[in-house]
């Protein structure tokens, strides 16, 4: 059987649709799994438009199967006295729905108990779904909810207009927010009209909506948009539309029946920077930019419509969009011209009137702090052999926030930083400074590129760290899921720049006294980068972080080496041995079994009595210089491979030698030996953290 569930709403914000679609599909599938309503082969499909979320489940059962289960009751001695049932036996039989004569004796590790096998009749799918689906809808996460029925408790992203719940042909009596489910949905408001559309069978869903000018399949809608963009662009010789996956997703979630229209604008506007023109088109009008064969902006745009106009209507719509865009471009050109009358260097003083944070002062004060941090970082980088244009860096840091006073940024806030870089270039302040200012907010997201220049990288780190340190200083660190000042994103940017730039800087260079909450915060961000961005297994991440994360690039190199060797038999065995050493050492400390001298972990040769421990000491002493040399050269993979050669000696030691003997001096010496082995070879990673024999 097929089950269709659709919730119809007023228009949902585009950015909220995809997560909600996925979550609803997961919740509906979980209900079917939990309630044993899925057949052996089933499929779950999810759909959405701005006005609806839907799930279609194929291969469902009409009812749960009956099941037998054994219920346990009181002890046999309590239930039966001298072979006769007591009140306890009768009470249990009544609860189980069984005759007293059907009660059985079950022997467990705790004794003998009364039990009964009962048949649980399966419930019907409509009964279960009517009960469970309203709960799942109510639990659906939305970034913002609203009330729309006075005095009623329901909160949802937008008012609920209709529900569809069909098990093949039959309506399932689901009710939510005062709306009962039916077999009727609604088509495109303009192209189909306000009348309801009947769905005779759950499996007909997509076809019924297509006939009503609604493409509910998101993938198909996205594909039609891309084909439309391609087709319209081909009408301009040599042109191509500028790829923008984020905008494609946005317009996909803004439309039910998309079509694409090409428009144009006066080439004279191309005298404005591309960044300004594209921002106006993309962020303000949801237009796609068009470029020529050389990748330069062309005087055209593409807009995605939620309708299918005829030729006459298309001309009217095209002219309307061109008129709106012309007005926006005129605004941008006016602001660009007006802003040039006050150079960036003269705008720095104006930052005293721009508040950074009410308890932390103005952006002028933030700029002064940024300068101190960037100067320190540049000095460290130069000492470690990196070439830094300190004059350009100083100029960039001092002017980085000046564009906050510019009219163009006030109108188009998305261009913050970019405008400053463009103005710096136009005002002849040097390309190095201009690029640093331009790229200061990159990466804005973890998948974005880092600044391409050393000066931009140092500016980006200094600015972010100043914000983080200042906010932590007044107790505004992130808590749980709350991070109103975007400090996690800022720290992610720092870690990404350090990881991917080659800057010879460490986290401790940002603030030598950074500890406590701030150190833990950056450790979390390094862990996030290693796991979520670089894709390292959780135990590899734990192992390398356990021995340090100050040098982000070095931490990545150690994780790469550990990942490369962790599958070998020798390394798996060594990891297990180190885990064993760790446990023995921990138990010794917990039980306070060591004697004086053991805390110094000194191995006394005269107390070595077993050939196996002698062999281990001898091999460790030979191996240590080799591993240390490889480690100092950052040749971590070969170092780990050499450490793995400890295996036969460690195996023999644990096979032949008892560490926790009663002889205290001997025990101390053997504890000192395994401590020496563990600490001598754990500077790359803590091998006891590696999960052996498990896929992670």
C-alpha cells in the first residue's frame, strides 16, 4: 500500500523548506518503523514547494501484525501457595488477559517467577497514524514559529491551510491545528486557481499536482530551472549564466511552476565594480548574472518566475524587472560617487560613532586592538621566516572597518569589507592593502576560500580573535546552541586560515595567556575542523588532540599520518598495548601502589630481571632517537611505522612479565618501564585513544 501525507501552508520562507522537508520525511518514516507498519521492501519520498511539505511512503502495511509476548509477574512462591493460586496470581492473570490455568513457571537468575504468553492484536495503520502524525508535526523544528488562532496552542512556521492523509484510496483521520485531513490539495494559485484538486489514490500525487501546475518534486523543479537558465542564455551569443548553487536552491524553493526570463540593462552600468552589480542582482532581486566567454559580466540578467507567461505578459514582466534593476543600479552608482568624496583614511575617525558592542566601545577602539594583535602576529611570522608587507598590513588593519561609514555599505550590507577593498584600490592605497581589506571576512562559511594574501590572512585572524577575546572577557561566550555573536564561526575561520594558509603561526601566538574557557573553545573548533571539514575519524581526532593542537597544521599532519597507518596489524596491536599500559598506570595511581621514586618514572637497570623486559628496554633505547629524529622532521608516517615495530617486544613483555606483582620495588620498576614506553612514543598521538578493529 501507499501512504501520502501533505501539509499545506501559507508561503514558507525559502531557507526553511529543505531542512523541514528532510525532517518531516525522517519523522514519518520513524513512525512507520517504530509501529511495524513497513513491508520488507519500502520507499520513502519527500516533496515540497513554498506552500506544502509532503511525504509518500510506498510499501506499507494496513495494520500491525499480531505478536506474542511473554509477560513476567510475581514470584512463583507468592503467586501459588501449596499449589493453589493466590490473589496475586489472579491479579496477574487478569492483567495479562489469560486464564490462571495458563500461567507458567519461568526460572531466571533471580529465581522462579510466574509468566504468561499473551497475544497482542495489531492496531490498524489509520488508527496509529491519526494518533502519531499530529505529534510529529507539532515537534517539527522551525527557526521561527507563529500563533495564528486566537487562544489556541498551536505554533507553526505559517498557518496551516489543508492536510492530505491517504492510505491508497482511504482518508486517514489526521487532524492538526483544527484542520482535518482530506483527499484534496491545491494547485498553482494563478495558473490553476483557488479550487481544490482531488487525489483519488496516494500514488497519483505527483501527476495530480503536475496537472494543476505544481511541480512538487524538488529535484525535477531544480532541473527545469537549470534547463531554463541554459535555454535563455543561449539566445545571447557567447554568453553563459554565472553558476550560483545557493541562488539555484533559493529560487527552487520560491517557485511551484518555474520559468526563466532573460532581461538586459544599459552597458554603462558595467563601469561599476562587478561585485556591486552582482550583489544587487543576486541578493536583492534574486537575478542570475550573465557573463561573456571570458568570464566578464555581460549586460544581461536571468530571473526565475513562478508562472508561465505568454509572449505579451513576458514582455511586460521583463520591462518591469529591468526598470526595478535600473533603479537599484542608479542607487548603487550614486552611493559609489558620494562615498568617494570622503577617503577611507578620513573615515577612520568617523568609526568613533559606530558602536561595536555596547560594553566594548566603538569600531575605532576595536581597530586599535586589531592593530596591536596584527602587529604582534606579523612580528612572530617574520621571525619564523615569512615575508610580510608590514606597511600594507598596517594600512589594511587601520582602514578595514572604515567602509562601515560608507553609504554603499549601509544600503548593501552584504558588501561590507568588499566595498572597503574596492575603495582602497580606487583611492590608490596599494593593491596589497586593498586585497587584505577586500578579503577580511573570508571565510564567512567553512566551505569558503581563505584570503589569498598573507596580509589578508593576518588581518582576518586578528579581527576575529579580537572579537572572540573581547566577548569572552565580558562573559558573552557561546552556550549550548546559542551563539548570538557568531563566535564559533569566527573561530572556525581562524582555524581554517591557520590550517590552509601555511602561516607559521600557532594558536598560542594569538594570546600567550589564553587558557581555561578560551583554550577549550579553540580545542572544540579544531576538533570540528578535523572531523567535519577534513573528515578524520573521531578516534584519530581524539588521539592527536590528546597530545596538543596548538599548531593546527601540524595537528592535521599527525592526523593524516595516523589515518594512513592505523589499519596495519602491527599498529592495531600496538594501540591495544598502549591502551593496556594506560589502564595499568591509571590503576596504580588510583590504588596508590607506587613507592617513592616511581612518580619520576625512572627505570632502574639493576631491577630488570626477566629477559623480556630487558629486551624491551634495549629496543626502546635504540628506537627512541630514530623516532625523535623523524618526528622533528615532521615525518610522522614513518615515525609511526617505526613505533609499530615495538609490537613483538611489547607482546613478549606482556606475555612473560607480570607488572602488578607484590614485590613493590619490582612493581615500581615495571610501572616505570611501561610509563617510559608510553610517554616516549606518544608525542605524535595518544595511541590508547585509537579504536582498534572498529569502523569509525
